[in-house]
DNA sequence: CGCTTCCTTGATTTATGTCAACGTGCGTGG
DNA sequence: CCACGCACGTTGACATAAATCAAGGAAGCG
């Protein structure tokens, strides 16, 4: 089962029909190595992709040649969902790890809306989730200091990864280099290193060449105000589902 | 004609039918004074609103009681569009100016998708625009210094306002206090004042009690890398429109 | 083996925050 | 009408989080 199926199962929105439409939509699967550029900034968008496995980033390049990571893309996330609605990509997308992707022409999305209102709503819901993640990122950049930002980011990513179906064991180590964290949180890699060192001396996390490991999520959460308690049931409200069935 | 109609006219997506559905959707209009809280953070969302006139902000409150403005809402923007899809609001919404709003139960949105695929796509497109604005905000916070952030923000807001139908004259003065700019850009109001003073001494803008006036947009644009040249035609690509008609 | 990428640590600089004081306009209530 | 409080903007002196500059170590890789 793909991560997207996993997320939509939790949503409890898919019926037989919508599941079939989805399966057909995701028929064409490709594999790409880490570092692959899926879009560059400003390029025309021809295909929409769903990340089945692996991580990616959406980013924009700054005037001085640095990158600003806008958002992380995890299994089940869409890439270029709005390709049918906008002429050009507003950001670049690059694979952080090796990945498996489902690809389809972005115009297919319009068909989906007509073929299955349920699946359309589900995709719309995914778009809404994306907005929330962007808001979280704004909150981090605007309201937290360097150390808090790091804690907040890794907690969010861990949670998102588990919602996409990763096991608790798998999701303790995130495939992030310190440099990448810096590009996301607008902290120099030098300062990221300092903050991570301090956090690891306090036993809250651990960094290694293969990524960053969360050792004490609740301590991390309390230092940055991240809400670990409210469970993230990825599920549509009943009112939405019943409405989709046709009143 | 409402600002939303104006934007959707430009999109060239509405047909007779979709226009009728939209008119019915926006039937119930209310007026609210500046300072009104439309949502508080974490409250359940009952109704979706479309801002017809006036400005608002989406914000989150930080641990130390400050506000982080996530996004500005202008005429034609939606408030609580995802109310049907999420149990609770992820942010508060407050009116910056007196405003006129269309209100409808958020579950109506689902009907819209079934009644007019065109209007559904249009609303989805608005959601996509919102994502772009959030990305711009991340870019400002992550990649620009205080003065550049201010320039970049006012340019974006001016452009958005004109896309919503404001005249060039009207859109030169934005209804923003320096304090609000600070809350959006994560700069203290003291430092906002210093930056604005310097910009106004250089003749780039002017601040008054009623808002901020852009005097030299192209100079502002060149100092923060804002792209004024690419025209913002708010319009769907042909491929999307033809697909909506049913292949 | 040399090259690159990533991480680490120290010394110094800088953009921005903090604290404090003051001016101005505006609405409210005596 | 004035007096008062209040929100907003301005400016100065000082403090600080994070950037910058610099150097070096460790691991992967052709």
C-alpha cells in the first residue's frame, strides 16, 4: 500500500470507486536518485507527481545564490498539484533521498474532480494540509529562535512521516543534513551545528552522517511549544463526508 | 461587482451556470468593524467567508503573547475555505479594516464542487494562490533583511490589491500600521520605524497614521528582488479550462 | 591518494532586539 | 471646552543572537 493510500485510508473518505480512480491515477511509477531536480523555479509544469517513497524539498533560490527551503515533501505528498492551474512553477523541487514517484499529466487532475468528487475532495484536503505546513514554517521562522526552530521542525517532520505510514522506529531518524536544516530554517550551517551540539549534549537528539535522530521528543516539544498531545488523526469531519455522498 | 467576481472574470473560467452558483453562494452579506475576530486559534469552524471589502489577517499567537501574522487577506480572498475539511482553525483571523463579508456554512463548499466543476476549480485555484502567498512570506522571512522584507511585502500587497480590482490610485496607500508590518515580518516596531524612516528619506515610501504609501515601486522592487515585470494575469491555462468542459 | 561534502570549534562582527524617553493625534468622559 | 488615557511613531544608548571568517577533522568516493 502506498503512503497516499495510507493517508487516505485514515481519512476514511475513499470508497471502492474512488480507490479505483486513485489506483489508475498512480499507475505510472518511476524511480529517481537523490539530488534529482523535478522542477526548476519558473519552469512550465507538465506533470503532477505523488511522492510514494523518499523525501524532497520545495525551494527558492535567493539573490546571493543560497537556497530557501519552503517545505519538505514526504511520502504521500503531491508535487505540482496545481500544475493544471498555474502556468509556471513558483519553486524548484529536488529529491533529498532516492525516491519512487507516481507521475501523471497535470491535466488529469481535472478529470479526477469530475470522476470522483470524493477523491477530488481528498486531493483538495491534501492541498489544505500543505497550507498548514507552510503556516507552521512561517511560525518557525517568525516566532522561534534558532534552537527552537530546529526542535519544532524535526518534531513536525517526524509526525508527518508517521502519518504517512512510517513506523515509530523508522521515523526516529530523519534523513536531514545540518546544511539542509539550515537552508530550511534560515540559519547558517555553522550555527545549526552549534545548536545541534548543545541539544545532543543535553540528550535531546543526535546527529550523524545519515541524518538526525530524535532521542527525547517530549523534551524537544516542551522547549519550542510544539503540541505533541493533540493526536493528528488525519480524518475528514463527518459533515464533509456525508455532504459528499449527496446531502 | 465583487472583488471575487473581478478575480474570477480575469480567470475566464466562469460560465453562466457557475456565475449563478457563485451569486447564490455569496447571497448572505454582513458588515463588520475593524478589529473584529472572525476566528480564534483552534476554534471549530462553522462558516466559510469571502472577504468582499476590507483587509484582514490570519495570525498565530506566540508563547510570549506576541502575534505572528501568517498572511494578509484582501478582497476576494477566502476565510476558512477548508472549514469543511478540518475540525479546527489553525489560526486566528482578525479584521484590519471595516469589512464586508459573504458568509455561508462551510459544508456548502462540498455542494459547490458537485454543482459546478468550474467553480470548484476556481475555488481550488484560489487555494493555490494562497499557497503561493504563504511561500512568498516564507521567502521574505527566510531570505531577506528587515528593510528588504518591508519593501517586498508592500509590493506584494499592492499587486494583490490591484488584482482584486483596486484602482492604481487606491492601491498606493495600504491600510497598514508599522506595528502590523512588524508582526507580519517578525521585526520589532522600533526597527520597522527605523527602516521606514530611512526608506521615506530616500523617497521610496511614506508612512502616515492612515497607512503606508508607495512612492517609488520600481526602486523598492529592485532593492528586494521583487519581480514587477512579469505581469500577474490571474488566468487559468487553456488546458485546464478545456479539460473542465469535459475533454 | 586526493577530492568533496559534512560537521565542529574559536574569534570577531553585525543586524536587530531591548529599554527608555518623548511627541502626536484621537476619542472619551468629565 | 479641557484633561486624560491610549495607540502609534520616533530616536538614542546599549545588549545579544546569530552571521561571518577561518581553520581543521572525519567519512565517503573515484
